[in-house]
């Protein structure tokens, strides 16, 4: 059982550490990152209850509805809600890259518990596939959500466009991911290029967020330009 729990938790912690260490300016307090991770953990239970009701009442009558409403909208909206209402205004959210750190944290909190439940039900032999697909995809949805929230917070003027993108783009990507898995017979031939695209897109947002944070840091602390990390 310990091995199974380790296999369930390890991918999420590894990915969270990876993105956390990408924050080169004023790394976030571990306590707040962990609290955000726990928010994601707690989200699993109401979301699973709603999904159970939708399934038992046969309210989602097509693969498209199941993928985009039962998973995409439901899961990404709750994660976005936590980020926007509990983290977005927090004093520690003080540079654009922070959105990615907190977006990944809440997403991986959710993904880690979901992963443990799946491995308990289906066996540890699925651990590698789960790490490469659902856990990684949740992390990348969090990257994209957090990038646009970070952009919104530190953009002067209207923020509506970026806030909408922070919700709608992860929903679109998550729904597409699930639709491929549940509706295409030979899904592996589609999901692999989809995941390559998702990693490319997510890492591109990481790079852009680092540039935005560098600019923000130099505006806030012009006397430290020479010491700012490259």
C-alpha cells in the first residue's frame, strides 16, 4: 500500500517542484503553495460527487457533453474559482510567474488525489501511464490558467480578456483531452501529439511568464537590475 501511495503522490510532487523551481524571482512561500495544493485536494470530493450524480442520472448523453461539461468545465471552473477568489488578491501573488506556481499547485492537488484513487482501484501497473498523461495534463492546464491570471493581475487597464482566457482555454484543452480518450478507438495515436503540443504550449507560457516577471522585477527594484537573475 505504501508503494501504491508513493506512486500516486510522486508525479504530482515532482511536477510541482519542477515548476516551483522555475520561479527565479522571490520564490513563493512553501506554506502558501502547500495550502493551495490542499485546496486542490479538497476539490476532488465535491467534484467526484457531482460527476457521480451526472453519471447515475444519465444527464450527459454524449461523449462531447461528458468530456467538456463532466470534466472540462466542472474541474477547471472549480480550480479557477479557488485561484481567483482565494489566491489572486493575496499579497504573495506579487509577480506574473506566481500565477503559474499557484495554478500548478491547485491542479496537482486535485490530480494527485485522483491519481491515488485510480491506482487503488486499478493497480500500480498504471502508474507510469497516469504520470505521463492525466497528472501531466492537469499540471499543464494549471500552467495555462495561472499564466493568464498572472497576466491579468499585472496588466494595466482592462483585465477581462486575460481573466476569461484563464478559464476558457484550460476548459477547451481539458475537454479536448478527455474527448480524445473517450471517443476515439485508437486514442493513443492522437493523444501523444496532443500531449507534445500541450507541453510545448505550456512551456512557452512558462518562458513568457519568466520574461514578464523579469520586467516586473526591474520596474519594482530598478537598483537591483544588475543582480537580477538571468
